[in-house]
C-alpha cells in the first residue's frame, strides 16, 4: 500500500508551505526523512527526528536518525523502523524536526492510503506549495506569549544581598 503524507512547515506567517509525498508503507522512517529533506531543498546532512503525535500535535515517542541516548534508554532508529509500524489509521500524525540548531519543524499527517500505481516510482513528490524561507521560522513559547508571565514575580532585588535571607555558612 502507498501512504500519502502532507508535510506542513510550522511557521507563523500567512504563507502556507507544504509538500504532498507518496511513499510505500513498507519503507523506513529514514526513507520518509530523505523524501522530506529533498522535497524542501535541504541537503539532508543535519540531525533530525520524528516524534509520534496525537490529534492535538503533542510530541510523543522519538524516532531518531542517530542513537544519542544514554545506556539503557532505547530509542527507535529511523533506518530500523518501518513506516507502517508507527503510522496507520489509528495514529496518523508525526512531528518532524530537522536541524536541531535551527529547529525546522514540520507537521506530518497521513492523508490517504491507496493502492500502488503501476509505473510510478516511489517515493513520489506529488505536490509542492510555497517556498521555504531562507531561515527557520522563530519559535514562540507559551511563556513568551503570556504578557502576565514574569520569571521575577516576587520582586526580589538580587543585588541586595543583606535581604536575601542567605546563610553564608550553609555548608
């Protein structure tokens, strides 16, 4: 069977940037990674990971390009993980992060499962919409959006050492 994915760049502009890709369900997550990087014009040389996601796009289990985990913490690897073991009718969404220094973030959603078309090479870039910006879109975190948030809510003067109740002989 063929999976049809829509991959949408997470950006805060009015310009939609997405790609529609067809890929065999039996291909690996690394094949999907390669298809995404090529379709958006990346060289594919940066670190990347997929994350299983729920319907609200909450980040779940990681499928990594390289195992950077510590001993005892098993991480699924892209080159060892078949797409249909992660994505299927009951679990259709992934978050894809490319280049952890710039945090290019994409929403990947399974849109359709179809029969393989005779004479079509897979993976297949079906549709391209929008141009990727020169730089990764900046991320805004919830605390930055909240005008009432202050990390210094207690109004302590950190330069006034006498009133900080600090015991100089604590050890």
